[in-house]
């Protein structure tokens, strides 16, 4: 049961991100952690509070319940600034180790098989010399059957402009940066990246010691970078979150490294190739987050044929985290206003959605940006409670909700902050 203290309930509480007081065991609040969405659950690993964390949790979106998952001898240790993506039924965690002599030449990659709940540490195939070493603050995005890593930093070496691809099926690394060096974003960390329509989009971050607001596109077919120039857009940002939803790239949170995070929300329309600042209604300082994670839970974009890679398009695509800012932009219409609410009691329509199916036996799927999915299996008969849940899920299909977890500033109540942004 989730409860909000009476002192937090106010007229403006529905538009702010507030920490929640919980009675059950929950992860502590944190930043520089990672999340991935799979089959109706959000998986959370590591990050930092007062020190590095190595705990592993699973959040049930529909029931709003936490479970701490066991580790094992091959599980990752305490990590921060790492990455996690999901592909099929496996979570891939890379980087984030403490920079020391023992870890400097390691390729820190772990795989978590969701069904047997088992960790496995990656071992490089014999004879493979080309592979990335430990780093933090990089980005990871999935396109077809591969994971693409960009940038990051190593404490003793500085910022990297390396660009790597990991092929899931072959379990092999390949360096892309020798062919693109000097022609792309350059050395970078604290940025964000997402994939859409056979391309990867990268925004912001720190280039050496300077924050950036440049916007880049990598074409997977041509293997080249191009810088996207627009007349307006988000300011310089680091520690933000980005995702793709309804044919738009959304930038959420972030700020300047030496200042407090900002609370702006931006979206880039891939069709019109333009940015728009989205109004959040009444501004509050506690709406700002930095080094947080975001997952869209509403009705997402359909996958393209190039992204399906021969698979049937039987689901929608969801993208989790990275970005925000503060800039002068023309006012938006009231249709662009959003409502920001915390997860207290379950809403009338649960934060869950499904796709319709003509075959009752067919599984209903919603895919995350790492090609993972929410799955609901068809039943021969539904109880009254199940029918009510089905109606609620149908109603929720038309809602656009972003789930936000953790980030700076940390909650004074200890438990990880959870909030959602409902777009109206």
C-alpha cells in the first residue's frame, strides 16, 4: 500500500514529482542508476546514493509492488553510470565499475536471463582483441539485434569518443569509431541516445568540461554521422533522459553540471524536424530531475520494418531513458499541457496498456525500445475482476504516461522517488 503524507497533498501536488512513503521494502532513492522495461516490469540496478549501489530490483507496474532480486557469483557488483538494455528475454548491463588498476582493462558486460533469473558474466571469445573497456556515463541503444555504445569517460583517461557495437547473437564486439572518428559528436559523456527509423539520435552531454546542446544522427545503413541544425531547441544539458514516443523524441530533465537540474520538457518531431517546448503548467523546483530514468507507459510508436528485422509487427514500441532544459520558446496550445502526478493510490485506469488481437490465443505485446515487451496471454474465460481490468487496460491505451524513477535531488524520505507524467 502506497501512502502520501498529508503534508504533501495540495492543489499543486498533481503537477509535481514527490517522494512517496511506503510500508513495504523498497529500494533507496538513487541517481546514475539504470532501468529496463520487460513484460510489465521495470528492472532497476545500481546507481549511487551516498556511495555506489549494487542492488537489483523489479517493479510491478500494474500492482505497484517491489521485489528485490537475488544476485549470485556472476552478478555485477556495485555500479554507477552504467547502462542496461533488454533484448528478447535478457538484460545486458555494461560498464560502471570503480576505476582501478584491476578493472581498467576489463570489458564489464553481464547478462541477466529473466525467466531463470540468472546472471552470467560475459567472456570474450578466444582471439577477440577489439573490445571496449570499463567506462561510465556512456549511452546504449538497441537497433535490430545489436547494442550500440557511444562515449563515456574513464577516470584516469578522460572523455571518450569511442563508438562500439555488440552483436547479441554472435556475442561479439566491433569498433565503429575508427570509421567515424572526427566526423561525429566527438568525446562525450552524460549525453543520451535513442534509435528510430534506422538511425540513432544523440543529444547533449559533456564534451570535455563543457555542456552541449548539439543534436546528432547516425545512419545505420550508411554508417555516417550528420549534425541536425534547428532554429530552436533544448538548452545545454547533461544527465537528462530521452525516449521515443508517438513519432517524437522527448527530452526530459537534466541541467548544467554545476547547477541544479531544470524542469523543462521538450519534444522533437521526426516528421516536421522541429523542436517544441511542452508546457507543464505551474512550475515547481521539485519537478526537476537529473541522472534519473524514464519509461513511457502509454501507447507508444509502432516499429518500422527496418527495426522489425523480419519479425511481425504485433506490438508497439516503448523506449526508456535520458533529458530537459530552460529556453525561450513560443507558447504552446492547451492541448500540449501535461499533468504531473505521483503514484499514490491506483488511478482509475492502471498504468498499463495492451494491444488488441483478433486471435484470443495470441499473446498481446508491447515492446520496449530494447525490443522487449509487456505480455498478456489470452484466457479461455475471464472473471468479473479480469473483465474490469481488461476494460481499464483498454481505457489506458489512449493515455500517454511517462514513468520517472529516481534522480537528483534525492528524496529526503529515503525510498526511491516514483512519479508519472500524464500528457493530456
